[in-house]
């Protein structure tokens, strides 16, 4: 399973500048409160568990597979090695013993993952942000509990907010990261409808917003990276 695309809350013009107030999805207008978490600047990763073996990333039959954002994404060897050491099949099976399939979504982050990744931590790691089990998106508290059992971090929760409150975190220059070892400004936020609402295709209603979206809008120059 590939993680659903998360839209930026605002539409963009032909030059890529955000159009504040012009929602990228009409559904956003109908949600009063959002669960907001810190967006981590890393490499999108998936941990895919299946009770029945399937063809894995390396072409072998396996119950536990590691993939990037897409099936074609090349995973750096040092990150793949970390994933294999961290997500032992016996441990994952014990957590999802009643499940036929489970997908864990997160970010590989740290040195050599993204520019400035060393500001987060000194070593490579994986931070969890969502879990999908047998057709169900798990609640935040369940995702946190799974991360605890696996001995990994979960993305920091910033609070229950209105759209105006969530946007103000980014529009006013951002806040300090709650997970980074250095005092750096968060990359952005990801907000999920509270309570969870799904699009007709079954994807969660979510939006994202990055600090650089507003910095670029203010400067009216530069390139989105």
C-alpha cells in the first residue's frame, strides 16, 4: 500500500506561490478541528507486514517488507540496514498477531537522509506517523502505542486546532522542532480531520503546510525545493 498524497491546504498559482484562502479541497471548509503534528524532513518509508509471504523489495518472498514512497524508490543501503535491524519479524508479528496485513508509514531521518538531517539526530532512524491495519486507519493513541512497542519515535503531536490556529503556526515563522536535537524550526505541519473523515476513495482527509511556503510567498522569489 502506498501512502495517500497529502494536499497543501491552499491552491498554488502558475508560479507555485500559495493562494491563501483558496482551499485546495472543498472538504477542508467543513472541518472545525484538526489534529496537528510536526512534519519531519526525511525520506518517506513504509514497513509492510503480511501474514502470507509476498514478493519483497529485494525480490524475495517475505512477510515483512521495506519500501520507500513508491515501489520504484531506491532505499539507501544504510537506511535499509537500520530498518532490518529495528523491525524484526518476530516483534512485528507479536504486535499484529490478529492482522492479515499491516502498513506502517513514517520517515527515515537523520544524517545523509536530507540536507540538514544531522540537525535532527546523530544517527539514522525512523519516526512513525501513521498505521493502516486490515482496512482501518488507527487512532493517534494506537499509533503512539505501536511506536512504543517497537522502540521507535512517533511524530510530535502539536495539538487540536482550528485551521486558523494551525496555519498561524506556519504563517508566523514556525515553531521549534520538538524532535530535533538542535534548535531548528519545524519543516511544517500535517493536520488530520478530528474526528477522522475519509474521502470517497477511503483516504483520510488531511492537509500539509510548510514554513517555506509562506517564506516564499512573502519574498516572491526563489525556487520551491
